[in-house]
C-alpha cells in the first residue's frame, strides 16, 4: 500500500475513532440531561399542585382543587394525584372515592401500577397544612425517555456522519499535502536512477522533509558534477585512443600485405589477430565517444530524405556473406519507395547494430532473421526479428540502459562489448523523434521495432 493511502487510512480511522468517542460522550451526557429535565418537569407539576392546594385552603374552595385534580387525571403519564392534610386524611384525589378517607386506605387498595411518586409539602406561613403528590407512570416515563434518546441518537448519528465525512475530506487533504513532498522525492529518485541528474525537488517546508529535500538536491548536484567529469574523461580518453588505434590498424594492414618484406604464415596469423583486435577496440572506443557526444548534444545529424529499402538492402549486402557462412537465412520485406527523414549514416548504424546482434546470437544452420518495413500515419516502421534465445521479461527494460549487459544465463544474446550499442541506437532513434521497443519471450526469439518520421513531400523535391 502506498504511503499516501496508508497515511489517509490512518487519519481516517483516527477521525472515525475520535468522532465515535465524542459522539458516545455527548450521548451519555445528553441522556443524563434528558433524565434530569424529565425529573424537573415532574417536580414543576408537583409544585403547581401544591400551590393549588394552598390556594384552595386559603379560599376554602375545594372545587378549585377538584377541578385541578380532574385536569391532572387526564394529563398523559399521570397515574394519580392527591392532597392530604396534616392528619393524613385525603382532601383531594383524582379518584373521588377516596375523599376524606385516611391515606392508608388508598395505599392498601389503590392502583398497583408501577409509578414514580413525587411529592411536596403544602405550607401556609410557617404552618404545615398538608402534603401533595403526583404518581407518574413508569411506562410513560420510559417511553418518553426512549423517544428522546432515539431522537438524540438520530441527531448524533447525523452529526457524526457529517463530521466524519468532513474529517475524512480533511484527512485526505492533509495526507496529500504531507505526502506530496515525499512522493516528489521518490519521483526524483527514479529520475536520478534514469540518469537525469539535473533534476531538483522543490523545498516546501523547513522541517525534516525539507531537510531531506535539501540533502537530495545536494546529492543530485554532486552527481551532476560527477557525470560532467565522467563525460569529459571519457571524451578525452576516447579521442586520445582513436589515433594510436588507427595507426596500429594501418601498420598491421601494411605489414600483412608484405609491403615491407615477406612474412611467414605464423606472422600473418598474428598480424591478423592484432588487426582484428585493434578494429574491435576501435569500434568500442567509437561507441564510447559517440555516446559521450550524444549526452552533451554534440553529435551532429544531417537530416535528409532516405530510401529505407535501399538502406536495408545495403546492410543486408554487408551481412550476407557472414549469414551464409553461419547458415542463417536473411529475409527482407521492405516496401519500395518509403522515404524517411533521417541521417542516413546514423540510421544505417541502427540497422547494422540490430542485424549484427540478431546474426551474432541466432542459432547456426537453422537461424532466421527477418527485416520488415512499412509506412503509415506519417511514420516509417522497421522490424528486425530473429529466432534466437529470446529475452526474459525482467531484462527487457534494461536492454537500452547504458553500460548494461544481461547475464549469459538469462540472455546470452546481448552480452559482450561496451554495453553502449543499444543505448546509442535508442538515442539515435529518439534524436529522429522516433520510438524503439522490444517484444521477446525466452526460447521464442526477439523482435525489435523502431519508427522514424516519413520525409515530407516538399523535402523530396528540394
């Protein structure tokens, strides 16, 4: 799981947990408040009854008390209400059958319904004149409590859902903000791995991440200087090696042709080996020098219309004898008249490199190399395929990397040399604004494709 996803998930879970804790706390507090409010409302009703009782005694108006008790009898949730005097004789009751009787009689014969009784003394001045009480139905109280709690729960659930939603959005935003510098560093590291040492990451904070970004930029700057020194060294050494190698090849050829006197067979063989080795070394040095030039943009390209079929035919002529000697069949199917806009020498070098690799490692006697060319949508297309050992999937992406050589176990077909041949091929094709890619499977051969732009009509007649 990616860092941003992990951070977002952690923040989201934290938001949900905090929201649940807060919601639970609010629920418990509000439930307690509901119970207290219910008790306060009941006590207020009892105080009201006590005041009516007091007024009734002052005015000697029992009808006032009876009317109020009748009203209470119809109030939802009230099971009974009564007023007893100081001698515990019932002076008023929602059940008129108990008037003027001892309170104990009603207590023994009254309703057995579960109630919560709340009472209050009735005083006249400093004298106690009686006691008023109301019995509230327990079932009705429970129902009110359930309704209030349900409404509270629904409100808290809605608020929590909205809060969690907002929290998740904020968590995702914070995750994005906090992980973006780290992702930028990871992206920069991948670019550094590809050789883009000129990349610098933006320093967006002064904390640990900012310090890491600063250190990363310092590292990239150091690698840039190191690469420049490497390019200068390679360019200088390669250039200085070319001249003596050319002299060795020239004098080896002069001696082998016996211009300076006769040679025996052993001497001729030694001179042949020396000349071949010098030519091989000369090609390697040329590869290194050309690659160094391409890296600094100093390799020049002379773009002009090039007949793709003629170019391929010329390369096939070069490799024809070698292929015939090895028993490898070279099959060409390139449409005539395809004109591409290219540097002929550089493009020929690409085809030579691809055919050379295929020929070098295609099985002798039963080998087959196919070269197919076509044109469509403004592009000239060429494919070089063989029935060699193929390339492992994990090695294909390394094929065009500089100084990269695949092991002989996974892919012997591309080992040897400087490891720059295909890297140079890729740079040449990209310098033509084209693309190159590989399709291969172990044991089933390899196909390499590349595209270059077709020549525009005005260039063909220029």
